[in-house]
């Protein structure tokens, strides 16, 4: 199978050696790819975060910031879609192997030939062709009637530029749906810019969204583009839209109406071309009734309304999702886990999954980290959910097998051992706060050191 070779196939080269950059650019340009280059890690990170590249060639060793640091940020924090190939010298091959654990698809060892470069890029891009030739949407896992309807809806929505409001409980995959809409749209080769509105400081919200000029307010030492400017010609995803204050809501309404952005400290607005996708886990009609959300903005945002059902309402997709992430995290963590026992599968199907797909994904990752045998058994599983009320026994009460207390204690002990009894890291991994972890350790008689 030949990979796509046209102007839309974009490749970014990040390397501090000019000769390497130029050589790669010449070879790949002759193959028909559009090639951009960055000579510093900072510049490379800035370009990569635009999420407009199909593949990125990333040098491991660079001044000030390593390629590994960039990779962690791109894959763990920003979730960009590009396939990443790391470039390394002989002495840093162990680092390259570590980079592949963090999501790189391959590595090239210096010096490498033109043919090796072409082959590495071709293999990395093959996945895009598979997805392109597949009428299904590979990013969304599941074959239930609901998932088929959702995929059909996404395909139709993606062909338009209409504003979309995605609703659904936490963990249902609203951002994944937004990304999929973007990737199937005519804007796919332009930036997809996600913004978590709940993380924006209220006094800086306008600056973050619309940008500011130097001296616009205390601390504005230089002009800065907002998320709207960064997303120009692409898609802007505003998650948890209900967290935007009323003053900013009024300005956002005008931006949608006029396609003009009011940069803070600048009198004249700036034209932008942005496809807006928003999401919320709240009932915006209730927020309107309480005076916390503008009704006119709601109608502007909900031109197309897409509601994502909780996992408990399409249970036939639980095992396909679980097995997908089992394969993914088995490779990522070099885990011994290969299979789910039949009892484990029954347990996964019977659990209510209050944290939805996110909780299922985290549960499978924990298993791949903690379990040291090839088949996951009932005693290996512990559900956390989103609070005390979400806990569930791992077996039927009539089975006479391990109690929840037994399993939880064993699981906490394993996690503590894995993180060398570092309370903070263990608590984050288990999905609970430090205080709760310490209380459980005290109740179970688990000592802080061994």
C-alpha cells in the first residue's frame, strides 16, 4: 500500500543540526510531502502544538529541552495526532527506546540513509491511509447500534461548518468526538485548538481566548495571540463552556456573529475564520434558568446538538473498548498482561462505569501497570469511579471469593510498592487524594515504609 503523497501530507523536522534538517527536507520534498523545519526545541514544540502535521521527525538531544520532553508534552498533555519518529545518535539509543514507550512510532539512528528515512516516514504514514480508506471511524471504538448512529452523525456534521454543541457526562469522550469532527472536515489540515474553560482564570479569560497587546494590563509585557487567532482557518474546541463568565459570554456571542475577535487593549477587532465546537457536562437550560448562562449564546452554540450517551447505555461496547486499551497499554508499559479472564469480562460488563470511557480506560491502564501475569483475574480488579458511591464489588456477593476490602488493600499495597511508597504519586495513580490514601492505609494497617 502506498501512502498518500500530496500537499496535504505535512511533515515537521525538529533538529538543531542545520545539515540534518536540510538533508531531510530535500529528501522528503522530492517525495511530494510538504516539509517544515524547526532549529530549536522551543520552535519545534510551538509548531507541533498546532496539530497540523501527519508526521514529526524529532531529534532526541537538543539544547535547553530534549526531544523526550517534547514528546511527553505532545502525547501526554496535548494529545496531538501526528506520528512521531525520533532521531538519535548511537549513544542515545536507550533514550530512543524510552521515547517509543511514550508514543513514538519508530526511531532513526544517525547516520541514516535516504532510503531509511523514506521507509520510516512511509511506515508512519500508513496508518493514515488505512483510516482514510476505511469507511468506519477508527478513533471511536464500538459496534453497537448507538455507536453506528453516532459515527453516522459525526460524518454528516463534519461536512459542514456549523457550530456544534456536544453534551454528555464526564468521561464520555466529548473531546475525542470534537477531534474526530475536525479530522473528517475540510479543515483537517489546519489547527485543532482545545481549551479547557474550567482551567482559565476568570481575570485572564478574555486574554486567553481573544489575545492581548503589549501593555493592555499589568503583566502584559508582550503582545500575545489568543486561542481564536491560533485556531484561524481551523477548529476551536471550548470544553466546559458553562464555566465562561457572563461578561466573556457576551463577547463570545459577538465573535460568533461577526467572526471578529476583540483583542484586549486593541480598539479594532481582528477577522478570524474558525469552526467552533463546544462541550459541557452540565444542563445549559438549567444554567440559563439560574441566570448563569446567556440564552442567546446557547442558541448560537447549539446549531447542531450532539448528545453523547454514558457507557452504561451501550454496554455491548465495553469489551471492545477494554480490549483496545488492553492492547495499547500492554505495548506502552511493556506489560505481561495479554488476556481478560471470562469472569473478568463478566465483571466489566456488570459494572455501571460512572466515570464512563475515561474510567474504563484508566482501569485497564492500572491493570497493565500492576498485574504481573498474563491473564487478568477478578482479584486483580478494583473500581474507583468518581467518589465513594461509585465503588462496586469485583465479584458477586454469592461467589464467596475475595471481598472488596481484601482486594482494595492488596491493590493499594501493590501501588505503593510500585511507586516506592511515594504518597503523592500513588494517590494520583489510584485516582484519590493524599488524605484519602493515608486514611485507607491507616485503616488497613499499611505502614508507610518497609
